[in-house]
């Protein structure tokens, strides 16, 4: 999808009840992920309601939902503003993601079936051909979660999803630079899981997350440098 698309075009392609705060939050969340609503952007509620064709009350509730995710902040007279993610915050978030994911994989490992391995491989095949950054991000989350869900730790998975929402907002910035290597690492993780080698799987996962974190930080620094010029 064209990253320069408008908010209206994005809303038009997303199905759902336009009176529901969760639907409105979904549209705004993806707009933030795609850079349609950039960091620091003031979200004037009357204008947004008009552009999206929604009522002010569910729009405000949607903004409050995004506030709980750290994507939006209310700043006095400025109203709601798209928050910025610093390089330091990105590094810390990935440190937490790595701790949770390696723990989940360790717990889930004995319960990962051949069917799960096969399904994970099919997702990687889809990711090879997917060019849209948001759909690639969704497939990436599906791949990881397939390996973690047998751990039966719903609270941990929920916390992980919340952390990933904060980091994945910048997927468009660094997907092009890391996708080929990331896919190679995904297949290394899956090969270790299929081979029933827990230590190799944990090492491959930790290396993958460290690589992704470092790539994101490098791309964020580069983008920040370009903005200052």
C-alpha cells in the first residue's frame, strides 16, 4: 500500500462499525503506523471526526484507547498529540520484548507440535512475498505467537502485544533494511525448533531480536538526522 495515502482512504478500506471506539482506534493506529499521522501531529478532534465521518464521543474514546497504548498523549491546550518514540525507549522496549519472548519460547517448547512448525513455515512463505509493511508486521506477529501460544501464558502474551504496539509503530522505517536478514533469522529459529534443539532456538531468537532492535535504532537515528537538515 502507498504510504502517502490519506486518512480518508485508509478509513474507507477498513471495515467495521464507524460508531465503535475500537474501530476508530484501529483506523488511527494504522494511520500512525503508516506515518499518515506523524509523530508530534496534533489531533484536532473536530477535524478528525469530520474527516472520518464519526461522532465526537466515540472518537474521544478511541483517542483514550490509543493513550493507554502510548501512541497518543493529551497535552493541555494542544489536545491529543501523536507521541514520539525515542531511540533510548526503542532499545528498552526491545530489551523487555526479548526477555518475554525467550521466556515464552522456553515454556512453550515441549508443546510445540509438528503442525505448529508447518503452519509457521507457511507464514514465513507469505512474508517472503508481502510488500505492505503493516500486513508484513501482522504476519510477523502471527509467526512469533504460533511458537509462544503453547506456553499458555495469556497475561504474558497480552503484555508482549502491548510492547510490540509501541515498537511496531516504526516498522515502515526499517522494514526494507532488515526484512531479508530477518527472514533468514526466522527460518533459523524455526529450524532449531523443528530439530528440537531448545538452546539453539533460544539463541537464534535472542540474536534475531537484538538484530531487529539495533536495525531499528540505526534507522531512527538516520531519520532524525535527516529531519534536522
